């Protein structure tokens, strides 16, 4: 067996490979039938006939109701004392018809995952992967859920930093969830990214200042002028002391929605800005937490 990625016959130029490998939001047509089949399985329970003669598929009514209440989906009353094939078929058919009208269909899978109602999370993950979905099964707010897919190497590097003990890793993980979750909150992701860097940098740069912020850290590093990374070879135009300060300054200055009452401000930070901020924070938290940012001893 080869480890080379399989692609359909004819997908053999850079352009066609890029087009085929592109990720897709929502539920694309080629994923639709399998996706709704997965949802149906998760909402199905096999009830036993009253005489014990067999089992019949029925709707898991209470979990379906709770989900629809949370997602604001108008589900009709499908409660019934009957256990028979016809009733179960009608229940499931009605429920699925209603769910398929929901404007954000992936919210349904996200809810089922988060509330322990998903029958086969691995099957959903495989479906998302094969369908080139922009989403995958991950963790958000401490629960299973859908998260935006990022390059594997980026995810691995970020996970290594977020899993370190300490508040910086916790806040960075929350920032990641706010950015890459199904309902992203760029402003909150940016805010948490700054807090994560403060958690890592303040003990190294301003340990005696209980009220220090990233701005305080920046001012102190610039004033002292001898904080750097352990690079034996540096370029005159980009010494590591300038690079670290520039990265921290870009993160700090870029949060233009930190304060209100500024009519000329550009408004809330965008998802792209938050993505830059969180990526900067991953590197800065890594460096400060590992003691790689230090003052020169010469």
C-alpha cells in the first residue's frame, strides 16, 4: 500500500489538484444523503413491541425536542404512546423533513456531538474527511463538537502549546475554540489570545508587577532592549530582539475593538485578524513558556 494521497483519474495538474483538494463549507451535495443518514441514525431508537415479538425503529423524541428547542427549529409534536412500524416511520420521516429545512445543517451534528447524542462520531469524522469538508470533529468549550479544519502541522504545533500546564495554555485553547468553532467569535478569540500571551510573558518580563499587561511587557522589553531568542546567526535587519517585540506589538496594537466610545475605530476585529492574532499567540506563548525569550547575559 502507498501513503500517497489518492485522487480521481484525471486530477493530475496542479490546478485540478488544488480544485479537488479545496475544502467546502456547509453540507455539499455529494455529502448530503450520507450526512442526513448519520443524523437519522443518531436520532433513532429501537423500541420493543408490547408483546415482545420484535423491535421497531422510533424517533428519540425527547432528545430531538431538546435539540430543536436549542437550535430554534419548529418541530411538531411527535410524542406517541404507540410502538409500531407505521408510527415510527412517520415520526422519523417528519422529523428528518423538518431538520433538513434548517438553514445551518451542521449545527445539528454539532449539537448531537456536544450533548452525547451522536451514535457514531467516528463515522461522521470519516464522512467529513472524505467529502473535503472545512469541518472536522474536535473539541470546543470542553465538549466534542465541530471545529474548522486547519493544516495538520499547524494543528499539531498549536495542540502542543495548548496542552502545556498553566493558564496560558488554557486561555490559548479557548481562543482556538472561539476562532475555529462552528459559530466563531473573532473578538473573543483575539482577547483570549492576548491574555494567553500575558499569562506567559508577564512572569518572565514583569514578575513583580501584578497589574502588568502586554503593553507593560512591550514597554519594558523595548526600554531594556536586550530581550532576544537563542539564535546563533541573526540578520542585521531582523535581529530576534526586534522580531519578538514586533510580533507582540502587532498583537497588542491590532486589537482595535478593545475599548468602546471611539467612532473612528474600524469596528470589531475580523475573523482574518483574529486568525493572525491566535497564530502569533501560539508562537509567543511557546517561546515565553519555554524560556526561549530571555535577556542577554553579555
